[in-house]
C-alpha cells in the first residue's frame, strides 16, 4: 500500500518539479496540463481486473503500449503538444518503475 501511495505522490510532484524547472514563466498551466495527462489511465477500465498492483501497466494497456510511448516521445518535439508529451512520458516512466 505504501508503494502505491508513493507512486501517486510522484505522479503529482514530478510534473510540478518539471513545470517549475522548465516552464517557470507558466508553471501552473504547465503543471495542470501535465496532470491532465493522467487521464491516460482510463485505459485501465478496459482491463480485468481494473487495478492489479502486480501488473506492469507499460506494454499491457492500450494507451501504455510501446507504440503509444513512441508517439508520446515524438510529441516532445512538437511545440504545441510538448507539455502533453512531457506529462505522458513522465507518466510512462513512473509506471515503468512499477515493472522493475
């Protein structure tokens, strides 16, 4: 349970740190956009069971698939979707830590 709580806190704090470091002039907006990318977890609703603490999300769920991760990384290079890409890449990285 403690690992799950740490995971959730990191999903909130790491985007905040990135927003403050790289988007300091508009950090609140950047943080909110990156937080909104947590909606990517809606793909968990298609899984059975919806939540399995032992399951590696990356590579299992549709929006956590490796092709999707490639799209998220590519979004980092497109200025008008860079924040979305950053939020999604951070999200996949944190979810990937659960796979170790």
